[in-house]
C-alpha cells in the first residue's frame, strides 16, 4: 500500500535526523542553541529537531513509522577510563614480565652455551696439541720406519733367492740320483 502525503513528509523529516543521537541537530554544525523546525539560527542555519513519537494505527494499512531511538544513560567516563588504563597497565605489565622472563631464560641459555663452547674449545686445543705431538713422534720415527721397509724388501729378495736356491738344489739332487743309479 502507498503511504499518505502526511506519512511521507514525516518519514522524510525522520530520515534527516540522526537516529544514533536523539537530540536536536543543527544542519550547519554550529554550536548555537537549538530550536524548533523552521526557526533560523543566528548564522542563518535551519535547526531541525527529532520527530515526535507517533503511535502506529492499524488503519494505516501496515505502514510503520519510525520511533525515536533512546540512548542508554552514559556511565561515568572517568571511571571507565580509569578502569581501562588499570586493565591496560596490568596487561602491559604481564607482557613486559613475560618478555623479561624470556630474556632471562635466553641469557641463561647463552651463558650455558658459552660454557659448552669453552669446554669444546679446551678439548679441541688438547686434541690439536696431542695431534702435533703425534706428528713430531712420527717424524722422529720415520728414519726407523724407512729402515724397516728396506729390511723388509731385502728379506723378500732373500726369500726369493732362497726359493730359487731350493728349486735348484732339488733339480741338482734329482740329477745326482739319476747319475748314481746308472
């Protein structure tokens, strides 16, 4: 169903008034006192008030009219700010305490790691020193090892000569026995 002209004018007036704040608004944003619709402010601005609450009639044909929004009473802003700052201080104190504990843990871990690395450094220094000692000992033993290698080569050549001598002596013995039988 279509709205009547009076209802349309009323809805148009309601749409110009902010529903978030039910008090009278000045269109020009001036801080002058507010009055009735149609009155002119001191700076030539028109002042608009909220539409009055109109009960709905069942004879309107199902068209609903807007009702004035009522804002709940504002609690004390100072209390809320104080409460917010207290809670924020507790939160930040907890965050800083956690971070501080993390840094202490990290510091202790760094100290332990540093001690482990110092131990590993000492161990590696000892290993290096022992390796140098072994290298010096090996260098001092090298002439003896060379003599051992020469002796081993001579022993192997003597062994070969002994095998040749043994085979020759066996051949010679076989020839001698052969001659003796004749």
